[in-house]
C-alpha cells in the first residue's frame, strides 16, 4: 500500500505542476523575452506580443490539461490498488510517460499553430 501511495503521489506531480505553471503563465507570465524561463520557441520569442500571447495560450492549455489529467491519473492508479509492486510500478511509469507526452506534444503543436495563425514570420 505504501508503494502505491508513493506512485500515486509521483503521478499527481505532473498534473499539479501543469496547473500551477499554467495559472502563473495566464496571470503573471514572464514580462520580458528571455532565454531562461517561459515558453521559449523561435516563434514565441520574435516579439513581445507573440511572447505574451504564447504564455496566455500555453497557460490556459496546461491549466485545462492538468485539471483533466488529475482525476484520470487517480482513476488509472486505482487499477493498481492491491496489486503487486511490479504491476504498480509499470502502471505508474506508463501513466507518467503518457502525462509527459500530453504535456509537451499537444502543447507545442497547438501553441505553435495558434502563434502561426496570429502572427507573421516577424512576430507582428
């Protein structure tokens, strides 16, 4: 039971981080374009307007996806309740991999598509 709780907590970290960072990006994004912190792609860094738009858009996506993944992760881990450590670790790892794919792939594709629709190649 202790290992199951550990894996559940580990699998809840990604959705919780997405909710927190998404909320931060929507309410208080990085004010200046920088190469250290924020949604940093070539398209988002072309202008301040593109930078601000990318953070609001990505923040909304992450916040929404985090809230969707949170209960789904709990439901997935309930399948491992009472199972052996091997199954619990396999399922917990699979959930984490799926969460990472959901965190990066749709976010990059959707945010870059929205940036491309809103801004030209110079970020205007």
